[in-house]
C-alpha cells in the first residue's frame, strides 16, 4: 500500500512515545505502508522534531515523562504549520478524561492502547486524506476571499427575523467601520441616496413577494461620506420543507467601472476642446429625434455652421488661442439656444428639449431643431446664430469677430435618415460657403428662394417702420338706414420710396410670420387712436375708427397692457375705437381672456371676414362681440347666387337676435345696397361709396357725405 502525499514524496510520520517497543512496533507497521517514520521519546523532543522535520502526521502518546502528550499537542498547534497537522492521540482504554482533554487541546483523533498496529497505517492514511481535503477547501476559500477582495464583491444572506448576515469582505467593500450598520434593512436603506431608495425597496419587496430575484445598481454612501456605486444581485431561496424563504445576494462595488465607462463615453461622444456632443453623439441624437418627429408628424431641421475667422487665430496666435475661441463659441451658442440648463432638465426628463447643439470638429458646429413649423423660422434661427457670433470675442489683448456660414437641411423635405440629412446639410453648407459673406443656404433651392424673399422683405419692413414709411388710409362705413357715414376702417399702406404705395396683401403675412406685426400693430393702433380724436361727422359727433388686428399680434403676452397704455397716452375715447378680429383668433381659447379685457376697456369688437373661416353661426353667441362683418365674397354674389343671399340673410337674422350689428364689406354697386337694406343690414362699406382714402381726403369725404345726408331726401 503506497501513499503519496501532494508533492509525490512519502508522508512523514512522527511517533512520540516513551516506550521504545511501542515506537518500534509503529515503525514496523508504518514503513511498509510508505511512511517515513521519525521517533521522539517525550513531549519536549517531539516539539523539536516537529519544528525540524515538518511531519505530515503526528502520533502522540498521552502518558509521557518530561512533557506529556496533551501539553505537546497543545504546543504543536501553536507552532508554524502546526494548526492543521493531523494529531492522533494514544490513550488508555478507559481513560475518558484524557480522551476529552485530547479534543480540547486540538487532537484530530484518538486510538486506545494497546494499539492495533495492523490498522494503524490505515488509520493514519484516513486522517491524512481528510487533511488533504480540508487543505484544499481552505485553499479554495482563501482563493475565493482573495478573488472577492479583488472584485470588491461580498455576499449576504437575509432570513426574516435574523437580519442580514454579511460576508467578512463586506466591511471593506462597503467601507464601513462595522457591519452592524447594515445588519438590518432600515439601516441599510439609510445609506442609500434618496433618489435610489424607492427602486431598491421595490425590488426587494417584489423578490420577497414573488419569490424571485433581482439585479440592480444603486448608490451607497458610507458614514464618512464616501459615495459608491454598487451592483446587487439577489435570489430568493425557498425551503420547501420549512415553508420559509430567505434572500441571498452579492454586492459589488462598481464605482470604478462606472467612472471608467463615463470617461470612455466622454472620449467617444464628446469633443475634446469644447466638451460638446461630437458627431457620433449628434448622429445618435438625430436618429432619436427623427423617430419622434415621424411619430409626432413634425418637422426637424439640421443646421450646420462653419465659422470663418478661427483659422487666422490659430495661425497667428497658436492653437491654444484658437481652442479658446471655440470654447467661447460653444458657450455663446449654448446660452443662445438654451441648451445648457434646459438640456440638463431634459435629461432629467423634466422638460422637453427642442434644440441640440453639437461640435462636429474643427470650426464646424451643428444644431438640431425639432418641432419646426416653417423654413422661415429656421432661417431666422440661423440669422440669430450669425448675429450672436458676429459679436467680438475677446482674447485678452485682442478681439476677433467671427463669420459663420450655415447650411440647412429639413426633414421631411430633404431626407428621412440621419446620414442623408447630415449629408444634405453639408451640401447646403458647401453652397453657402461658395458665396462670399455669411450666407445661409437651404438644401432645397425652392426653399432658398421663398425664405429669402421673405427675409429680405422682413428686413425692409423693419426699416420702413423705423423710417416712418407706413401710412394709414381710411375707408368709411355708411349707415344703410340714413346714409350717414358712421365710421372708418383703418387700412395699412407702405409708402415705398421707389415703388410707391404698397398694399398689405404683399407684406402683412411676412410681418405676421416674423413677429414684426407686434410693433407694427402697436404703431397702427396708436396712429389710429390719435386720428380718432380729429375725426368727426362734421358737426362734432365722433366717428368709429376700426382697426384690423391679426391673430399673430396675440403672441404678444402683454398686448392688453400695451393697448391700454396707448389709449391712456393718446387720450382716445375707447368707445370710438373698434377692433376687427378674425375667427381663427377667437378659436384659440388662450386669446379669449385678452379679448374680454379689451372689450371691458370700452373697445368694440367686430368679427371680420365672417363666413370665410370655420364659420358656424353658433359661434356668434359664444364670443364677446359687438358686430359682425360679412365677407365681401358673399356680398359679391348676393344678387345672383341664391346661396349667398340665403347666407347673408341668415347671418343678419341671427346677429340681430343676438343684438349684434351687421356690416357688409366690399359693396360695389347700388343693387347690392338695395338688397342689403331690404335684408335689414345695418352698415355697408366698399368701393360703391369710396376706396380707402388718406386722412385729409377721408375727413373731407366724411364731411361732404354727412352734409348730404342731413339735406332732405338724401340719396343712399
Ligand atoms: P380686410 O380686413 O378684409 O380689409 C378689406 C380689404 O378689402 C381692404 O384691402 C380694402 O381696400 C378692400 N376693399 C374695400 N372695399 C372693397 C370693394 O368694394 N371691393 C373690393 N374688391 N375690395 C374692397 P387692403 O387694404 O388691401 O387690405 C387687405 C387686408 O390686409 C385686409 O383685409 C386686412 O386683413 C389686412 N390689413 C389691412 N390693413 C391692416 C392693418 O392695419 N392691420 C392688420 N393687422 N391687417 C391689415
Ligand atoms: Ca377688416
Ligand atoms: Ca374682408
């Protein structure tokens, strides 16, 4: 029977007995079984032999002179390598006291004397094998502990009523002074940041309830304030017999890994110089926005900006100065587009973000704009960006002004996928750069024409307003019963220096789209108020002055205050002033409070162009109105088209039942006047009486008309 021990050498057995015969017998039994046998005659020499020979197993007689076996055993356990060496104690047959003591001092096993030498070798072999197994187990445990330490991993077990038991590594992994801090669930929760608590609680509750497991990442703050990100994975283990269950889990500190991931993300998705999203992230974002735009049926614009003026800075002051300029640009654009704070809120899901700014590298930037309603809006955004970048940038002792060309592509017109839209934006930029000066170009040529005509027009209109080129003309309204002029409608004209009088049909829509209608409309109202004071019907009775108001003017949140102030400053009588508004304005419920307030000031409200919009007669009773103006398209057909006549007559009937006055516009001949008068229409206006006239002419016309009307048998 050969017995090899780990490193293939024969195992060493140390036989300790004061009886030399007993030692001899043991040697005789063990050597043939492959043991290398050493002997010692008392406890003292046994300790010496243990230290020098490192035996694999020790056989110790209890009763010995000098130092007995029990003491020797206890001492061996304290020696290096002695803790786990198997020790077989030899005791007297009925010496139970020694047997008990032997275990207390750490003996592995015992045999009674007289020894059965035939079985001794087998006995030792079994002890050795058990030790090898135990060694292997200890080693793998040590390896596991080591691995867990390296992986910053610990484990825990939670049995209801017993709190949470943690593995020893938990203390280091969690950085806690004592594991008592996490033995119960409540104390553990207290270390988890508020924003993560709910999800941890939910996962644990779910695991208990369903008998399932979870994997979850959350923060953990140790009492000394060190923050960690940890990953927990847990499983619910059921004991079918006991009908109980417990949660077991691992917890790993993943702080470093997450930090590294963040860093990698920074490197992969953000531009080094400016910290703005780079092309890769921009493409990802564009793909996301496109999905949204398609779902919500909205437009999306891609503006690619190319700066002019950075290269000279690089060339004459060095790259670091150039980078400084780029950072300034990034900062300005972020502020202008409100990407900074708003973007943070958007990331937190608190607010919808509609602009996204990226740095494509070098001196190219890119803006994504969602919810695009018109190409004009996008062109205006491009102009705002150009204006912002045109402001000088300070480089300490120098100042630079940057130019900026912009190429624009728009979804859906210019493509449906990110690649294509970026490519087309790039092509548009290319053509913008070909022309000198800071150009803005759309990918679609037709869009360029349309948008820039209106942009040019807008610039001209702004200038016209500054230079006082707008004038008001007045078209009188006549009372159909007595033929007297009762008021005028104010109509805007542009006294163009070279083109002469330009009519609103050519420019009002541009003023509305660009927001210029705000200041322009206020100017019109003020000029009309001033004029209203002078107008009268010839004997001093004031006349009504009606001003057209666009729905777009209501974009001004303070419209009410502005108008109230104009009335106060001009001293005009609000009861003489009338606002002509359209159905579309009333249909937006948000505008209604302003209309009510304006009416409360004393202003009269007329629904203009009635019949052209969504017209429902039902509306008339729901809105704050004083009169209705029937659109000229119905007046035109009133004699020949029975449908038109029916509509006009119905509107008049209903309006009267609601105590509203009815005005007919676009009256061009006597026959129309007859029909309208027969239908009971209150007032009329149109070329039949006169076109809109300049202020002086209008006053003369009014005077003449009313003198005539006062004369007996006045014509209608
Ligand atoms: P509207 O409010 O329907 O104004 C009536 C338009 O019909 C005026 O054109 C007027 O000159 C014209 N008209 C008057 N009588 C007759 C007629 O017998 N036959 C025909 N065929 N046309 C007649 P205008 O001045 O060119 O104004 C066009 C539109 O521009 C106006 O339509 C109004 O919507 C807008 N507008 C004009 N002035 C202003 C203003 O001061 N502010 C705002 N917001 N819009 C204005
Ligand atoms: Ca009108
Ligand atoms: Ca009209």
